[in-house]
């Protein structure tokens, strides 16, 4: 068991969240004050907001919150970089500012903020990573629920082991933040990292609420991009499938060739079937293009990493 009371940081990525960011901060401070009164965290615990290039008044609200309470800190990107990079910026920033543990949570507070107390309890039991697992997906549409299940099953099938129904609601320790410094890649897949790193890990279940205002900023395209980034970052299984598929295609072609030669010289019959030939050509051509697409994803990943461009660029920071 850990004996020292920790300083907690809460990282909240924000993109066009003017309708809920003020309420979110107020509710998170209710949780912080409750934990302070129970002597579970220090009274210098704080909230760190990352404005991911919002086009509304999100940053103005964050500045006002900071001016009225120095325990509200934050940074603003010069443009929108995406949720994962906003999370990375928040984690790297609180590591520099200082904290013993950090919780990441969405700005809409659909995740139950009171589960943070359970996270702290697990942290005190010497867990370095505490993953939030939602109890159900009742608040999601049928399409989003189905696509999410496919995402987790596909990732696990390809060797990227992510617990079902875990998103980016989690607690990590200072030790985990220091380990993250050893991973220099620009396209960092956080969910895969916490599995691969191997630090003591546990889970906490929580209920999901209705979004308090606005709409989700995650589109199908962004979720697909996240999935492809995770697969290419932590699994080479698709490349192996391409190699195996290529072998069986070549074997099939060889066997068809033998069968054609046999019919020609032993049965004196020239095989007919232009339709079959065209169908097979289209099928194998499609398979080849699909395999090239998979290879292209990995090459694109290498291309982006080799350029070594910064993950994000901060415009303003409030500490």
C-alpha cells in the first residue's frame, strides 16, 4: 500500500465545448474537494484543460476559470490536432508541472466523475495504471455500439489487447508518465501503450451518463483512423496475413495451371469459361489492391514517423 497522500491532476481534452466546459470544471472540483475532505488527495490537486484548436469560446472560458482559480490550468493548440494528441499534451504538461497521479476524462462528463475516488483507492493499492471500463453502451446508437464491439474484437484478434469498453478514462501514476518519455513515436496509441508497458494494471467499472450538452466530436472517419493507427502501431499481423494470402493465391494459380495442362494433354480438352476467368481476375485484382492498401498503411506510418514533425504546437499555456 502507498502511504503518502497523492497530488492529483485531471486532464480534460476540449474541442468546441463552450456549452459544458464550465459545468465540467465545477463538477470535477466537487469531486476534488470531496476527496480532499476525505484526506485521499492533497489540496493542491488541479485540473488541466487542453483546448484542441476550438473555434468557439472554449478558450475564453478556460482563461476566465484560470483567473478565478489558479488550480485550473491549461493550454491552447494553434489548430485542431485530434483527441489523442490533446491527451498526450495534457499528460506531458502535468508531468512537467508535477503530480503523483493523473486522471484523463472527456469534457462532456459522460463518464462518471465520481469513479475517480475508486481510481485513487486502486492507486493507493500500488497500481500504476487503472483503466475505466464502462458497464454498458446503452447511451450509444446501434451503429456506434456495433462498430465499437467490432473495434475491440478486431484489435484483440490482431494482437493489440485492449479491454472491452475501455476508452480514455483512466488513472496513471507518475512512474507511468516517466516511462512514456521513453516512447518517442509521433503517432502514439495510448490504449495500446498501457497494455504493452506491463506496469501493475487493474480496472474500475463505471456507468455512462447522457452527454450534458452538444454532440460528440468523434466521427466514423476519426474512429477508423484511430483503429488503423492502433493496428499499425502495435501489430504486424495484417502484414503476415498478406504474406499468407499471397502464398495461397500463388498455390491456387499453380494448381489451376496443372489442371489446365492435364485437360489439354490427357483429355484433349481446352478449358472454356470466359466468365469464370473474368470473375477470378477481378477477385484476385481486388485482393491484391486490398493487400497493397494494408502495406501502404504501414509505409504511411513510417513516412510520418521519419519526418519527425512535432505532435502538436501550443499557442498559449496557463500554469
